[in-house]
C-alpha cells in the first residue's frame, strides 16, 4: 500500500507538502501541486478522503456500518449518530452488512473509494479487524463503536462501553431482590461478543455464593426468537428458576414470550432482565427491566472521535474513549421471588 | 438549470453524442469527448450520475431516503431494498431525514451532488414533491415508494400500493367476525398519508350499514405512544366498542397497551387490527392481526424502477408500478365479540 512518504519522495517534496496539497492548506505553488497530484495518481495513493472531498467539493459524509439493520438497536443508535454528525455538518450514510463478511468488505472498499470521509463500525468481530486496519493504513479514518472491554483496547480508534459492568449490575439487582436460582440466556455463540457481560454476571453470582450451574446457562441467537427458544430449553430443564438474565434486550423479550407461552406470570413467577434499553423494552407489557447502554453518549463520542481522526494523520496511536458506565433501569419485569421453585426442585424441596 | 440540449448546442454536437460521452457509450472521438466535457463543466450541467460514476469509476450506489429510521417499518423495508439492490450490484445508503424538511433537502442536494446514482424516497408528502421534481429535471433518478393511491399517480416515477384496499380488508374482517361497534385510531393528522386506508375502512363500514360515528374516530401520532393515547381517549368516550382498527401497526401496538392498562382482554373484550405487518406485530402477546403490505415486492419493484430510471433519459413520462394488493393476516388479536358493550352503552341497552 502506497504511503504518504512514498508519494512525497516520488514528487520530490516533503510529506507535509503532500498533506497540504491534499488538504488544500498552506501555500503550495501550482506546479508543485500538480506534481504531487500526479504522483498521488501514478502511485494509486488513497489520500485522506476528507481532503479529497474538500478539493472536489463533495458533501461531507460519515458512514455507519452496522451488521443487522433489522436489529432495532442499530436504527436507534443510527439516529443518535446522525444527530451528532449533523451538529458537525456531516451527513450520515447507514450501510448494512447483514452479517455477511463479503458485503462488509465491499462496503469498506466503497468507503475507501470515496463514499464517505470516514466510517464508524459497530460490533466488529476479530475477523474484520484486519480489514479495518488496512483501511486505516490507507488513510481512511475508522472508529470502532461499542467496544465491550475497555481493559483490552483493540488496535483501532474506538469508543468503549464497559459491558462487564452491565453483567455485574444485572446480577446485583437480582441478588438484592432475593433470587438465588437464576438462569441465563446468552445471545450469540459461547465466546462471542456477549462474553464480557456474561462474565460480569457469572463472577458476581459466584462472589455471592450463588454460582450458576452449567445447566442454567443457554446460548441462542441474539434475537427475539433465539431468546424464546433458549428460554424454553432453559425452563424445561431448569431446577426451579425464579429469574432469568438475558444478555441483550431482544432475547429478553423472547424470554417474556416463552414465559407467556408457559403461563408463567412475570415477575411473580419469573423475573426477567435484559441489557441495552432499546425502545421495545419500554413497550413490552410488563415493561422490561434492563441495564441501559449509554447510547447517546457513545454515539456523540464516536462522531467526535471520527472527526478528530479525519483531521489527524493516520499514523498516530489509536485513541480510545470510554463512556460512562451502563446504568440499571428497574421496570415491572423484576421483583422479589413470590415463592421458590415454581418449576419444581426448589431449595426447600431438595 | 442547464439541460442536455444546451450542453449539446454549446459543444456543437447532438444530444445523443453528449449522452454517449457521459455514459461512456458509442464511438466518440477524443477531441469531441473533451469538448463535451468542457461544455458540461462550463455550463454547470449535472449529468446523469450513473454516467458520471462510470466515467469516474465510483461505486454504484442507490440512496434510500426515509423520514424516521426509529419507526421499525423503515429498517425492515431498508433490508428488503438492500437485498434487491445488491442483486443488481448496487450499494444502498440509508439517509434518515428525521421528518425535518431542511435535512431532507440537504440530503437530496447531496445526492444530486454525487452521493448516489439515484434515490428511492419513502412517503413523500406533497411539500417535497417539488424538490423531487427539480432533482429529476437535473438528471438525478428519483423513485417514490409506497405511494398509497394508484388511482391518483404522482408526477414522479413511483411504486404504488393500494392502501384503500387495506382499509377495506380490515373492515370486512371485523364485520365478518360480527363486530358492529367499532372504533378507529388513525395515525397522523386528518388528511394525512393514512387518509386512503381510513377511507377504505369507513366506506366499507358504511356500505354494510355500520357507519362509524365521528366520536369513534381518533387521530394520534403514528407511533406506539400516539396510538396508546388515542386509544385511551377513544375507549374513555366510546359507546361499548368491541373492536379497534388502527391505521398502522405501531399505533395498533399502542391500542394493545391501552387495553392492558384498562384490564381489557384482547381479543375477548376488544379485538385489535393494524396495517403493515412489521415484525413487532408477530412478537406481541397476543400477536397482532393486521393487513400486510407487500413489502418485499415493493422494495424489488422500487429498485428495478430506479435502475431503469438510471438507464433512461430524464424526460420521459414518469412510470408507475403497482404491487399486488395488501393481504389480511389473522392472528390472535381479533375474534368474534364475546359480548356486546363491555364498556356500557351496548346496542341491547340503548
């Protein structure tokens, strides 16, 4: 991949001059300017796109790459990102990869090719980090958003939310209410993106002397239907559970559905808590207790960080911004257990 | 606004030659090509963007302009549009105007300025039709989608769905179940976008001798909260209603919430039916009966139509594609009335 320095060498100028030409800044003679632009073209260098946009008079746009626009969290987050971007004079383009790596790569190439001045990437898994690092090396500003583990930063600029803490808060809430026989529905594969919040939940239970037996943890797709299926498996095999923690609001809604299908009253027979606080959480009957992500703040930080990346040279150490901690939101889907062991196998009956 | 013909006159060539140059088609000598491109630049002509993209090697993109990405219908529709666009080799950019006319105008300008090769606009109201016609005259392909009244086509290429028929189907369903005391929650202002489906519903009741009294029609925001508020007003003042038609699924979900808050069983005490069939309709407990929009078909038609607009000259008569009719989807939120007049004032008691 051609670097700014190689372009400078080929044009017989300093890197600062190349940068000035591409950003339309500083005083550069017309002949030098032409020589730089020719070197850029000949070597196939992809300059900072903001600079190119300034030169060509293109609109200022940021792209938001989401993996599944059908997951209601992403449109809600996109709305916040758009508000923040608009305040800085940017349009927001929403690109949906539909969890298809080829589609994701194609969007990233298009963004590298001029679609936007930079890109905010949601929930990058480890496979695509390489592609994103390539993109950044080519001078395209990239910001990861909703990195779930501030203690282990990724090799890219990012906005992190401490999701381990979300698991801690959910566990503390259920323990405080008096629950001891708790089940977990975890969205995604074991070892997937939800592992940190799961870890926070499990660690907290263990520290309280209420460690979760393996049979009380089920994984499922990170969707409503996935949560419902996992909840049916959990409740069919579970020893008198009085509460379920779902690692995301969508599967938590699925747990509410499964409870309704099994004629279990929520929260009397079964308390249910999720993570995120999507609008649907408020709209369910009963409304869902959850641990709210700082969505508005994360969106604003991502846009600010992307803007500073657009204005910066691409070879600095990737910065990380950490949001405020997630926050417990208690609604009507959690309460003290009415009685223990409604599904049999309660402590008192052991 | 500069036209293709003016460019041709200035360059001393035919309009067909200008078109060939801009589309990179046909045999055009290099000197002629340069003369045309100079005339294009001098006159500030905005050529068909697909042509420009071909010349400049930009990615092929379509834009989808939605008024509210927080309304779950739009992400669901965007997903379908993206699938259809991808089959034709296009990326889809989702632009959210947030119901802000200035923001909408800015996006349209950006699209005219090179953001995408064409734009699909959802739910255009009458104010912005002018702006869209301007855009089309400047050679930017525009397709309206979900035009609700095929009998009265707009002055732009469009995909129409007969939403009057949706109102007819909902009314016939409730009448067939035996309901006669029916209320309506209409999303949006009187005279707004929902007027055709409302008209279809009211006409059908009237033809069946069950005309709706004005007190049984309430308008509210086209949202869950708007539907809930309107339903509370309706049910507080309504004379023993046994069923409610909401002109959209979101307010219908709000009616379900209001029923729960009033301890009314759905469907025993109150049947509820919506329009659209968003995913949430299936996810409610009870799942919502509705009249399904042909979303997948409309998305595919919109993409096909936009592609043919991209390939066509901008001065032909705007074509219209009409989808198959909406379709009744019966779920558990509607049934025969258990008894009449649960809220007092029933027929038998009058």
